[in-house]
C-alpha cells in the first residue's frame, strides 16, 4: 500500500515538473518572439531615419543597420542607437566613419566596460560638427583608457582587495588616465585606498587631485616621461596618500623652476570642446592649432590682403648680368 502511494506521488511530481518545463519553455519562446518582433520594429524605424537622407547609398544603409543591430543585441539601448543615427543623418556624417564609431562602441560593450562615456562623446562631437577623425580618435582613446582602468581594478581585486562601485571607479580612473596620470600611480591609489578602507568618494577626490597635478606638470612643459618619474619618486618616498600628493607638488615646483617652458605649448586634448584639440571643427569653421582657416569658396576681405611692396628707385635696381 505504501509502495503504491509512493509511486503515485512520484508520478505526480514528474507530471508537475514536465508541466513546469513546458510552461517555462513556452513563456521563453513567447518572450523571444516578442523580442525579435520588437527588434525588427526598431531596425525598421532606424532604416526610415537613414532613408530620409540622400547622403547614404542603399549599401551603406544596410551596413549601418547591421552595425546598429549588433549594438542593440549587445545591450545598447534603442534610444542611444537612435540618437546617434539621427545626429549622424542631421550632420551628414560619413557612413564608414559611423560604422567605425559603432565598432569601437560594440567592442567596449563586449569587454563589459561602461559605454555611456563613449556615447556621450559621440553625440557631443556630432552636435558640435567635430571632424570625424577627431571623434574617432577621442572615443578610441577613451575606450583604451577604460580598458586600462579596468585592468587596474582587476589587478587590485586579484590581490584579494574588495572594492565597491567598480563601474564608477573605472570611469574615474579612465578620466585620470586622459589627464596623463601614470597608470602605475592610479594602480597604487586603488590598492592603497582599498587597504585603508577608503570610500569611492575619497578615491575620487584623490584621483582628481592627481589629475590636477599631472595637468599642471604638462602645462609647465614637462614631458610624459618626466611626469611619470615625478609620480614614481613621490610614491616611493612615502606610504601616506596626503604626503605623496604634497611631495608631487613640491617636486613639481622644483621642476618648474628649472624647466625650459616652451612658448605656446598646448596639451593635445581628448575632449571635443572647441579649441582644445589640435584639429577640431566647430560649426563650419575649421581650426588648426587654434587658428581659424577660411571656409572654401570665401574670398578674403580687403583687410586680409597684404600691401604690395613698393617699387625700389630705378637707380637702386641692379642691372641684369651680362652674357
């Protein structure tokens, strides 16, 4: 009797499990179908945006839609993808440059790194009519710095250090790397800060201070190698974070007093602000080294024409050589 009851209960359990898996499978299938349908609708909307411009060929439109599809499947939001394509169409941004930008974004997403900083830079550059090569250079540099920042974080965690807010710290460290703070100095900061139990806010403040000191050093004419050596010496001299920042400041002042400052030295910026990069576009005006060049098709004004040299007196004119 007990054996029959046990078998009956087992059969009920098996039946319940089969029913559960069937419902689960059907539900997932329904979700998958909805996701595919939603994706197709999104791609069709992007196609209409691209087709509204005669700047892109049918081949280029298909190419960009494929890149956009990869972004959406990887987790980039539709609103971000739509905004980038709308801005590209509005500015008639080269199709192959758009694809290159999307590829950088896709690879960054696949690496598990934050993509918001790149998307913000892309839209900022498009809004400001920044030259395509500058946009690609800026986001490529930022993507590389995000990778380095993530390496710093992973190295610290590999040593057993617990660090909260990993994504936030990665972005902070990437910003400091853009300001030429040596990677070794930031690695030291994260490890030391974690060992001392410092919060994200404290690590952020110190990282920003190191960025300030690094920028001051560069603007004073020091080379990247000199700056790196300056940071290394300071870190080797003490284990106290406050003392190290103070030592960097003192060593920097000493270097500045002896360094030969080059006139007109400007740090090549990784930002997209007008005038902060060696070559940038703001509106329809091209600036190279901060000096505007005239737009194509514009004749120089009369004030721009240099006066012709006066003709020397006849008696001062040398006679042609004799044959």
